[in-house]
C-alpha cells in the first residue's frame, strides 16, 4: 500500500460527471483508513484524520491531484409509506438511519423495525436502491455522539 496514492481530503459536493468513481454502500461510506479501487481500476488508500461519513456526491482528493467521485451503491432497503411524521418519529426513536423523501421514508432492511412499522399501519416495500439517510442535527454525516464544535450550537 506504500506506493498507492493517498486520499486525505474529502470535498463535499465535489463530484463531477467526468471523474472516476468509487461506489460504496452506506456502511462502507463510514471510514477512516481503507484501501479502495475505483470503477476505472485505480487503487488508492483513504487515510483521513478521523472517521468520516462520506455522502453520495462527495469527492476524495488524492495526493497525486486526481479526484474520485463517491457514489452510493444500491442496497437492500425498505420504502415506508403512511403517516410519515408518526412513522419517522418511531424510526428516529430507535436511532435508525432514515432517508426522508417527499412521499416516503427509506431505511435499511430490518425485520424487527419492519414489523413495528407494519403494526403502526405503514405500507412497507422491499427494494434495492442507493441509501442516503439524513446526517443529523449536530454535524455532517452520522452522529454517534453529541459533540460540540462547528455545529448549530457553535454560534
């Protein structure tokens, strides 16, 4: 891995249509250090200062000047329809990542959460699509802890 270019910079909304691409599912987009291979076959090492949640549309800046677009991979998810505010509350109350769309919610496949949602009257459909859940109120990406700093609390 010593001779591979390093990706040490995340460029938010930095992806362009003419860039090489790395396609990662939701879990794989949460990383600090990992060897990746782009769709064009370029191997590189992501070596970020801290564990970071990458979003679809971000780009990784490599040490040799190349930029690699990050795209969300299709994965098994549940589309949830019904009383969205109520259903979203129950999903959030269980700290389940959730993508909010105009007429439905999207969560990762989970039989226990599915059963709960159906019990609440939701129409739940299994599908495969990119999963890009909301990041969180206290910072960009996943929020596994309540950190203060450059957040809504900072000013």
